[in-house]
């Protein structure tokens, strides 16, 4: 049996069993969960939920919404199921086996009010210097952003939201793919330091939305010589603040 650790997210409100080696929920998952803006009674889907780190954190943040995670890896799916039980969330969180490379309709699910994802950052294994085998699926997308954004756009209802976190240098590709079915796009750049370029972007779009693109003020993670994270970032990681979107 592969070794697992039990960790705590959101200042201890989420218990998460995850692989000791391989993909582990980190800052990107925490920011993605904080960006989920589902309202009461809404249904939310995460594509590629892994062991459920972002899924469960988002569910804690939005206690009146219902969540479903889609995951193709059997080991990750089993961990996600265990984590749902561990956090006593079986009444409103579930996970199903599925692959973004397969049509959303094949899952037998109704389109949701909101969908979110942290797609693998690379389309080509040659872009990485030998990712460990247990990390490959989390870092290398077999079908690329085309498949991921195509799946998300089918999984969400008209007027619903798509939210994803990705590399900042892929923003042009993300916007081009979203433009086929979505609008009202908002982009939140995430900078490691105020004087360094953004390395990540959070992007939110509305299916059939018509509002123009909005580039939001950046989120800066660290101060030079300061604490691990800036106070506003620590508040987000502890679950004391959300990543709000413009109205």
C-alpha cells in the first residue's frame, strides 16, 4: 500500500489524507477553493479532483452548496472517497470516476451551476525535466487545455461560472479557448513578490457571458524578508477570507 499522510487545511477544518509522494494539495488548490463563489443550493463540479483537497476546502467554504468531484485515477479517487467520510461530508459531497478526455454527457450528470479545475500545467512531458512517475498525471495533461476547457464548458449550465488556476504564460491560450463559449472573463494575476512577474493566474468566466474582459488587481504572495505569506494571503489560507470576484 502506498504511504499516505494526514494533513490539515483551512486552519484544521479539513482533514486530508494524501500521498506521501506524488501530487499533494498545496497553494494552488487552496487558492482555487477560495475562488469558488457558489451560492446556496447551487451544484458545483471539480474536474480532476485528486484526493479532494480543493473540493473539500471549497465545500467547507460554501456550506450550503453541493459538490461533485470527477477523477480518473483509481488511487486518487479512493483517497477522495475516504476524505469525504473522514470529514463527514457525505451528505453533500461525492466523487465519481471520469476523464476530461471523455464527453461530459457520458458521466450521466446534469450541468452544474459552477465548475472549477487545476489542470495539469504541461501538455508535453518533454517540457519537464523527468517528473517522478507518481507526479506525472498531476503535471502533464495527456489531452491538453483544449480537452480541459472543453469539458468544463460542457459541465456548466448557461450563465454558470468556470474557474481555473494555471500558469500565467498560458493565459493567452486559456482566453482563446474560453472565448468560444464564454464571456465576462475576469483574470486575477498571482505574483510571488510585487517586483516579480505573475507565475499563476486565476481565471473566471461565465458561460454565454457578455461583459468585457476585466484584469483585476494582483494577489502578491510574499514580502521580501517578511513572513512566509502576506497577512491577506494567510487569511485566505486559513479560510478567514475569500478570493472575491468583481460584480
